[in-house]
């Protein structure tokens, strides 16, 4: 576990963060002044520093800058109630590992601390690129694609087939569905696996800095993310938010790269595999005029669609086990298990946040579990909480849906209740019920989840 120093002049916030770090098993030291905190840091050199931007006696950015110079291997997390992109960028420039804006969720802080601990186990002195953290996984093997469902098998079959192909790959799917995991798998299975794997989050930087990261500038001395990934893989996450002006530049740049590769004149520092991810269907974005059509066709030579977790629930058990083992590894604790009741809740939940939300739920459950087994009480309330729906005309008819369920699930439940009541009214006659509801007998059977005999299908 890590030695953590926390500096914040708000006593309540300081106590909250300290208790979280202690629950995670870290050696934690809390200070309300920058002077006291810096004095302790110089004597003890912690692995992680969590510091507020405004402390009263010192400026948080000054502390970050001093600590980064004196202790370059320290992971620094800035906390601020004065959040802005500029402050975050300044903090990163001064050496911060990450930042949080108040008010924040403890789950967010816990996640960043986990990343910071992992950062400490990387090669000494290796500096992580701001906003490009994929070389260090939250739980060691976060990049591993876990699952044996049909959609995952199909995706991994394509990954294996195109791994050594330099054609651009476009990964589409919801937030947290595992797009970066697939990108990493593509890199790991390719001939480029010993070269850098760089990820740039298009939504994490203002346009000016994003342009410099992509195409260089005076401040970067011409070095771009593509050059830093020499021989490896570059992933642009959330390319759907890339400003139109930069879309045009990127299209011209990629066209030039492709032409040079064909001509055999591509310089070594521009040899990379290009992968893009998007949370919105780019074809629809093109139709609405939000994304350049020429760029879309250039980057989507090999398209892959990541399925949401709710459509591959058979993978939940394996994913939970994977996250449990990784958590135990990073926290140096015994691997926990999930009891059958908690697993049932995990399986029934709709997972709007997909694999990322499942990982967070497992992390929280491990923190709150009092023994080696995770029970329903250890899971986030939104997973265990259900909405009880009562039929307005028959108060005895009730059913429950987990929080996060889709509207279509509710409608299906209501339809089934209405069909069942109409059947009772018609004394079980399905033909009369279908006629009364204004649907075919085939539709009635489908909505009831029943199979229709061939002779009845022919007479409907």
C-alpha cells in the first residue's frame, strides 16, 4: 500500500478523504496547512500527494510545482473547488497526475488513487503523458478483454485477423463499453506490441492544446502524439467531439501518411497504427453535418461495434471475477468472491455505464465488504434498489424493475399485465383476446413469450 499525504484546509473534506484512504489500507497523513504538509513531505517523501488548490497559507499549484521538481516520482492529485480546464491544464503542466473538482464522488477519488498506486509500480522515472494514461491500467490488466459471449468472440476474431493490418480502425459503442480494451488488444496482438500505445482523449483538452497534441506547435517543438507513438498505436478517443477545423487537418494529415506509406517514403517517427473511438454513430453525425464525410470514410476502413454490457450479460460473472482479482492484486488483499444473491443483482441490473460501471461497483463492494464475500448490502444502492410498479386498476398486480432499466422494459411489463388481464376477461381465449386488443394472434403469442403452432399461424 502507499504512503499518502493529504493537504486541505476544509476539515470535513480532509476527514472524508483521509477515512477513504485509510479504508483502502493506505498509510495516511492529513494536514490543514501547506506549511505543515510540505514539512512532512520533505522528511518522509510519500508516494501520493492529494492537495487542494486553495489552502490559505500556500497556493496549491506552487506545492505541485515544488513537489514535482523535488520528488519527480510522486503522484500528485489536485483537488479544486475552482474547477476549469485552464487550471487543470496548468496543474498537469506543473506535474499533477490527475485532478478532481469539488464536489466530487468518493468513487472518483478512489479510482484516481488506484491509478496513482499503479503508476508507482511502473518503471522508475517514467513520466506519464497528461490526458494519455492508457499505458498504466487502473487495475493492472484493465486493458484485457474479458468475456466469452458471442459478440465478444466475434470482435476478438476480427481483432486477431486485422492486428497486423495498418488500416485505420473505428470502434463505436457507448461510454464504458470497453472500446479502449479492444484497442489495446489490437495493439498487443500486433507486430507493434513492443512500441508505445498512446491514447488522446479529444474531450479532455481545449481546442488549442488539442491542436498542438495532434499537429505540433512552438510549445511542443513540433513533437506530437503521433511522433511519441513511433512504431506503435495511436488511439483518439471520442473523435466525435473533434472540432470541424481539426477534423479537416486530421483528414489531410492521415491522407499524407497513407500516401507516404504507399510510396515507401514514410519516416520512422510517423509510422503508427491509427485507431479512433466514438460514443456516437459517426454515420449519423455525418448525415447531420457534424462530422466530415471524407474523414469518416478514411478512419472507418475497419469498423467494430462494441456491444453494451446489457446485451452480453453472460459475461458479467467473468468480468466481476476479473475485477475482483485485479483489486486484490492492487490492494494486496485476499481475493473476494460474490455470493449468489449479489451476483443475481449484478446480472439483473441494466448497466447504463457498461463495463466501467461494473468495475466501479466491484471496487466499491470490495471496500465495504466486511469479510471475503461480497453481499447485496455491499453493492451500490442503485443496483439493489428497484422501482415497484402497481397496476392502476388492479392494485394487487405489482412488478419490479431495477433502477437503470430501459423504458422499453417497463412498456413490455405493462403490456404483459394488460394481456394477462384481458385473457382472464375472455376466459383464456387467445383468439378473442387478440381480436379485442387489435393485434394478430402471432403478435399476441410473441408478446406473451409463447411459441405459436404452425396451424394457428396459418389461420391468423
